C-alpha cells in the first residue's frame, strides 16, 4: 500500500509530529518527525509511505497526547 499524507500546522507553535499508523491486521507503527520539518513550509508537510503488503486502517496524530493542543477534536 502506498499513501501520501499532508500534515497541516494550523497554529503558531512549531512542534514535532508524532504519528501512529494502524493497519488492517491490528498492528501499529509509530513515526516521529522533529519540529524542524516545518522550516521549509510552516503550514504543511507532505510525506509518502509504502506499507506493503498491509492495508491502512487509521492515522492518528499524537496518539498518546504528549503535545499541547488547543483543540483535540
């Protein structure tokens, strides 16, 4: 499976990205990107992933709620 994700930065804070991918078989994979990813473009960051042969079920940002966020909805 190939997927491209564009992460958006809607606030003024520059924080790292903490991402959890959940697959159809129930397994997960975490990825962490440092705050420096926002240097090139402070409003969006795009990454392409290949997860063969798995199927994507869910992508969660900051799944363990480590980062401050004004609106988690």
